[in-house]
C-alpha cells in the first residue's frame, strides 16, 4: 500500500492555494518560506506532477492542483472536525461563527436568547474578521457574509434583499444649506464599507447620475463605526435600509427619496460538508426559520 504524504504537506498546499503566495501562507502557518516550499515539493513528489505554476507575481494552481484542492479541502475539514470532537465533550454542539459586527449587533444578538432557550446545548464562538469565506473550514465553521455573490463551491443561503440609501447627520449641511439634491454630494465625503465597495457607484447609476463624484471617499471595516461617523457629521454613509432603521439613532436622517436595490446581501455561508455537523445544521435551520 502506498504511503500517504505527510498531513503537514497537505495543509501547506491548501494554505498556499488559498493565499496565492508562499510568503502569505508561511506567515499564516508560522513557517519559514523555505520550510513551506519543501512541504509543497514533498506533496508534488507524492502526486507525481506540479501543483502550481510558478511566476514572478506568485503561484497559480495547475489543473491537477485545482482538482486536488477541491477534493482535499473537505477531507481535511472532516478530519479537523473528528479531532475537535474527540478532544472536547461538547465539540459537536459548538459553532465557530464569523459575523460582521453590525449584523451581530442589530439582527443576530436580539434573537440569540430565543436560540439559547430552544437549544441550550449549542454554544457559539464568534469572530468578526472580514472576508470570512476564505477561512471556512480553517478556524470557522460558518459565516454570515455580506457580498454580491458567493463562490459556487460553497453552500450559501441568502438572508435578505435590501435597499441602499445615503445616511447623514441631521446637523450636516452644505455651507449652511440643507442637503436636498444628490448634486450636493460633490462637496461631501462619502463613507463606504469595505465589504460593499461598489455601493455608491451602483446607487448613482440607478438614480441616473453615473457622472456624480463626491469630494472624497472614506472606507470603513466596521458598520457601527460607520454609523457613528455619519452621526458625527464626518460624511454621508451609503448603507442598507435596515442599518438605518435598526440604529434608532435620532441624530441620523435618510437623504433623498430614491428607491435603489442594493447589489449586496447578507448570506449564511459554509462548506457543503459542514452541514453534516450538528451545530452548523442546527444554527442554519434556526437562522433561516427565524427570518432574521
């Protein structure tokens, strides 16, 4: 029977495939770049063909590499789940969830007491790092992501379809004049979330003003801070309708009356095999049933 290559070489391969560079993967794994390269070479030797095309910008998966990534990733996910369950009595009912702070604050946490009452055996570890999809199966089990679309290789369930509009401080004026028309945004700073970078571009196109340019753009990775910045008059935030409605902040006001569908939605996302895990399946079913 042929011997399997070391597990460490498989993990190294998946990290390099995810990051696209040896340097980033080595940093993630806490290895030197030569040590990581040797692990990749060990796996390539076992497979009998190159897994990456090397070029000066980084690495690109070969056809064999893509096939191996698709097949190997869920296998290692299952192996991690087995080890986790063996090491912790309640591992099968512990969910590692990634969720953006504003969704957690406004929409998830108000409903968690109901989940706890229904399923006291379920425990949830929460993190709020952006771009969680890339870490599914490696540190997190599932995510509530904000995106235009989700990688078709992942399981995804859309949680909403919302409108987008500009949100500003009631005290914000244009040189002492009320803000009443979109053209005044040309003298304003707009605020965008890094997970929704095309929000303003889509909004101005939808209202028939694709030429409209703000005085400047500031980017945020925190929805709560973005709302606070708008409330303080730092700029005009382009956000979802429920972000404004659920804030219940008397300092904030919606600008203009345009009805524009957002190109972004919140999604429940996980690897397809993760739905076999009791904690993931339980949370998924509750989340979709609760219509949060």
